[in-house]
C-alpha cells in the first residue's frame, strides 16, 4: 500500500475519544504514519469534517489537518465530471445507498488507484475498497 484515502468517519473517530471506533482509528492511523503511507482526502470530506466538528473541542485540529494536507498536496479537488457522476451514482443508490460525498470519494479513489480507506464505513466496503479499521 503506497497511499490511502481519509474518510470523514475515520477522521472523526481519530479526533473524538468518545467515538466507538476511536481505538481502531488510532491504531490504523499509527500504522499508516509509521509506514509513511501517503494519506489523501478530498475537499468535500474536509468540509464534512469541519461541519461535524464546528461545535466540538477538536475544531482547530480539523483546520490544522486541512492546512497541513493542503501544503503537502494531499487534498484532492473533485472535478466537475466527478460531481455529476457522483450525483448519478447517488440517485441509483450505488454502494448500498452511500451519500454523495462518499460517491465522490469513490470516483476520486478509483481515478487515482487508491484501494484502501482510513474508515470503518461499510459504504466503502460495498464500493469494493478495503477499510483499515
């Protein structure tokens, strides 16, 4: 594995100590960073994280991650085609009814050949990706 994709579920679990997946997320994140795996995400995922964290104590951690990932070139911006194809997949209920942000993530991951997702979201499994915790 050379790269992985950071999903909202994984990132929120990492930051939120009360999250049911927190320990698994910490272990997976430690493994990724220890192995120097490049961790990518989309601007859409970061928007989801920022909205979820707006009133949480880890609000600034979201902004710090965004800044660091942007500086490193690890924030992917979906294309206009991704936007339209994601909405089509969403309307069809693909990947067990995944939301439009997840549908966008799947398209970006496939385009870049990323097979592993830092998440425990079953929609990623349904879309054919390997989840990391």
